[in-house]
C-alpha cells in the first residue's frame, strides 16, 4: 500500500489529489473539538463572536483525549464518532475548514458540503488511542479549558496514520469496502 | 456472618478500573490474533494488527487503550452471608471510581443529560448489585465507551415475530451501527424477561469470555448463526470492509410474559475491557 505524507494547513492542490481508501501520514498542527466545543462554536457565530482559531485550510480532529500522565504530552487520543458533529460541520466547512478526522459515516449534507467547498474526511482507527498518542509531539489547550476532555486543543502531530474516507469528489470508503465483502 | 469493610471494596474498584483500561485481557488478545487469519481484506488485517499493537503500547507504556475510558459499569455479587461494614456500599463504589479515574489518568465522561456539564469525577458509577449464596463479594468492572453503547436498543417485539424477528433485529442494529461502534464488535443479546431485564441480560451477555459458547445447545447454535450472519454483512474492521465484523456474539434468555417478546441488543467495541476480583 502506497502511503502519502501530507501536512497542514491543507493546500488545495493536495486535497484534489487525495483519493478515497488511500493511507496518509499527516503532520503539522490540528485542532481537537467534539460535541460541546462544536455547540460553543455555533453559539459564538450566532452571537457574532470570533472562533478560537481561524478555520481556513485547517483540520479538526474529533477527539477528547484522556488526561496526560506526568512526562507525557497527551493521554490516549483516538477519534470519536463523527456523525454527532454532522449538524455543525457544513457551517465550519463553509468558513474554510478543509479536513476532519474521526470515525464513522458522515451525512449526505456533510458530504455535499465537502464536495462544494473541496474538503476531505479522514478516518483514524477507533480504539487505537494509545497508538495514536505516539504521533502527538505537543499539545496545548487553546479554548474552553473548563470543559475538560471537550476543551479545544492544538496538537502538533507527526506522521499520524489516517485513511481517506471521503475525498473531495464525493466518494465514500464505507460504501466501497462494505459492498466488496458483503456475502 | 463474614464482615467486609467498604474500604476493601473501594480499593478493589480503584484498582480494577485502572487495570481494565490499561491491560487488555489475554482472552481478547487471543481472539484478535486469531481473527487476522479469518479476515480477507488486507486493510482489515492491517486494522486488526494496529489494534494488537495498540494494546501492547497501552500495556508497555502505560497509556489507556482508548481515550474513552467509559462510564464505570460495575457488577457486584454480594454473598448473603456477608455483612458490609464501615459505610454505604454505593458510596464506596463511587469513591473507588473517583480515585481510580483520577489517579489512573482516565477520562471522565459522565455528564448532565441536557446541560452536558461534566460531573468531573466519572461518578455516579452504573452499579448493579445482586445478592447471591455464599460469603464472598465478587466485583466485575466493564468500563463501557459511548460510541458502542449508542448503538444498543431494547425492542418489545410482537411474539409472532419469534426467533426470525429477533435475528432480523440484531442484524438491523449491527448494520445501523456500521463503522461507528468500532468494529470488530462484540454483540450481547438479551431475550425475554421484561423491558429492563432484557437490557440487563444483554449487558451480562457481554461479560461472557470470548469464544465460550452458551451451555444451552440451542442458544449456542443461535450464537454461531448470528455471528456468521453478522460477519457476512461486509462491514469489517473499522467498517472499511471485510469479513470480521464481530469477534463474538453471546445470547442470554429467560421466560417472558405471554403477551411479550422483549429483545435487547448491546454492542461492545473491540476494546473490550473487563476485569474481576473476588473478596
């Protein structure tokens, strides 16, 4: 299996090249945000406020890590189920978000937004939180510290192993894979 | 009457939740190893290898297996010849959970249903206590993640739907979950009783060792049949497509009302964390 190395911020040229089912190793800054943080993002936008980071060309990781033990930069940090963020994702994609990392299927509305605004959705292996923590070089809480595991963190990652689940052309790995092995 | 101090129960809870979240049991590891050969998809095989590597990293470098260290599901069987002294049993359980999740650097995932405010210490535990014969206290912990728990359901089937209706319901739930509950999954099915006992049976079904068949031959055959049907769904490891969608299926059954056929499906992720201790 050929593995492509990519980095954040995600550039348009790279996004257009990514193909569904492809394994990639991602490096650079990414931002954690899950249920409660997304709800706060929406409240902030509704009230005319500023989000904790600029979405343009950035990548959000749907992840609420376990606490970092002494001497470690982060605890276990695998993905959470992405569909719970489906209600919020199209808005963020329209603001320039180019990549999402999580696990599980996305709604048609999210897939349509990815196609329209040229964004991608990556899968990290769910339940491999110990292994994924090895890709994290540093972590820093940048917003909503009071929300504990749901705070927004900036992570510096190196060679984070991911699969392209939805590319910018509307293809879906879950549909391909399941139909191939259905008996 | 044998006396057991609540502090011993509290200490056991603290230890068990940490142990469960860092050390995947040999039973689960063996089943994962064995499933590599059964998986036909190369991507699926790679995912299972990643899960085994993850378990090794968790154990060797002391990082939780998964960041979702679960709600603190706790089963306690109290022998009827035991007198619990020194305080309240449920307070001791919550204190054990509080200490284990804090000292073990485990994620606190309990929150208010509507405001979503975190309770801050992963309490209250989900405690199921039962009085049994004997003078021992058996504690089993099953830290259970939200991603897999979200794909369970209790359904009151019409009796005429029978066994076929039950099988269709189980497959419907597995397909509905697809990649979300982190396959390869483990499926617990509770049949009969009433609304709440069917749900409890489905959870107890998840506590059976992987690979062990029901002592009732008809139920054992049903487990094999369901496992086979689930693995033909094509969902595969992580839902990326493949032939190992479930590692095992366990069924528990009891009589029900003449008007009812309750069936509960409880789905567990591959990170099947379970530990027990007898005091």
